[in-house]
C-alpha cells in the first residue's frame, strides 16, 4: 500500500472545508456517550501545543484535510517495532495552517492493513477532550498521545484516523493518503499475511452422479483439500474436506463434513441458513475483487445463492439472483436428533457457468484463474460457532475478498 511522503512546511493554501459522505453510517465512529455528570466539569484549559515537530517520528505523513487546512504530520509509535498483540503508545502530531473547521470530532481505528476492515475502535477526543479540532491554534503543533492494545491477529494492522461530523467525514485531500472513505492512513504494524493457497480443478468428461455421496469414481479425479479455522488458519475441531471438478457447462463442488450432531431448522430457499450449519463456496470468476457469487448448502439440502456487485452490496438485490444450481445431500446419521451421535454429512453442488457473474470464458479455458474460497460454519454443541475456510481470513468476515484463494482450471 502506497504511503504518502510529502515534505511539510507552513504555507498558505486556500481553505476548503469538505464533508465526505459515508456509504452508510459508521456506527463505531466517535467517542462513546458518557453518563451525565452531577455538576458541570471545569472548562478545559485549552490545547497543549508545541512549536516544532518532534524529530523522532516513526511514521511521517504530511497529508492534509480540507484543502490543506489541517496537516497530519505523522505518528511516533512506542515501541517502534510493535506487533499485533502488543500494547503500544501512539503519539499523533497535527498542525492547523488556518482556522480549523468547526463541529468535527476525532476518530481513531485499528484496521486490517490489507482489507481496511476495522478491528478495533479507539476513538477519543485529542488530549482527553482538552484539544477539540475547532480549538487548534494556527501554526502550532498538536500532540495527542494514547495507549492501544493491538489485536492479536496474524497479518498487518494499520492506524486509520480522521474527523467526523454527523454521517460524514472531513475530506482527505490526496486519494493515496486515505482508504476511499476519508480515513487517513497511518503507521503499519506486523508483517505480510501468508501466501494465498491455490486449488487445481481438473476437467471431467463425465459429470458426477448428484446423489449426495462422493463415492462416484468421477470424484476420485479431484484433489481433496481440507479446511482450516477461518480466523487464524489453525486446525479445525471437526474435519471438513472439499473437492472441485468442471466440464463444459458446470462447476461441481463436493463437501464432506465430520459432525456428531447434524441439524438445521430453516427449510426455504434463500433463508438465512448462514446462521446455522452450512457449507459455502464463494466465486469471484473475473478476480476483480468486486463482483462475486455466494452459494450455500445446508444438511437439509436447503440452498442460498447471491450475486454481489461489490463487497456486501445490497442484500435483497443480491439474493434476487438465481444460480440455477442443483444440489444433493447425504447425512450419515439423523438430522435434528440430538439424542443420537451422527457421523457427518456430504453435499454436492452442480453450478452452471452460464448463470455465474462476470465469467471470463464459458466454458473456462485451461489456465484460467478465478478467486474463490470454500467455507463451513459449524455450531459446536449448538453453542460455539467455528468458522472454517480454505484460505484463512484473519478477520471475522467470509466476504474478505483480498484473502480469497485461487481456483486454477487444468
């Protein structure tokens, strides 16, 4: 990710106060409401200021808000080599080159550096409320220091910060300095996440029999891949494998799920079976990180399918799409009987290429590469939910498209 690197100097830039609307309300932006005090607190003495920028910043920026009115000088991280899971002190430095915009509050987030998803809200007002943006004197450096317990997740974290008012944010001037929603990008912690896995799917001249079992000789041509825990890549509590084949018209996906208690209460197509026991495959055929399909199957042979034009786009529109897939399930035990011990269940999906979104070639050509992920949601003892994935996500979101693996057609 490109880091802005502009030199900083006090200069005159025409004031432009811009409020950037958000796609939807950021419910976690802004300090949390405080209980009313029994008496009015003493008025703050005013912001503490510095005459110069500290020389020991570990992250330098120089990017600006509101047409150059407010400059983000950078941040000092202590310890400077902090990693996810550690407690760090963050000291942010800003300067107002002209009268600061009125009515804005400060927000600070810890985000996934690669997806932009917020992992931790550490919102507060600068200097404990003594330095709201509107009070910043011109050409004086504002220091704001706070302590953060970084989430203990693999991969890279980043500081995102800025100013909000109502349902909008103060506009960041340079596109490369923010996340697309006017959240200024600050220092990064951690290292690159693991390499994305690949699955090679082979072509079959004969389709597998759709009977819910995977003992058809055709399935023996397909490589067997095992899911891992979706959040961190560790081994799963209950084993799940999948395999994929293809021919001129269809993609075939087979799942085998170990499960001592097979259950499910939802019986209608496109109901929210993702809240119960389910296996899923997500397909981004053109690998653009925007358009993708979600296809799910429950042990009751109930299906859910959706087509998204971007990450988590409008759900009613997405589920209005119909994949036309055919499915079959075989349960090794009894569904919805917690009194006995089941062995598990297998499921097959026959997915028409012609109905999928943004498929580059129908049928695919050998060497074509799609982005995809395979998932399972298992409710251990019907209480604790375990997410499983082919490519671990390191966040609690199956729609984390940048962490999708690769489906390679052979």
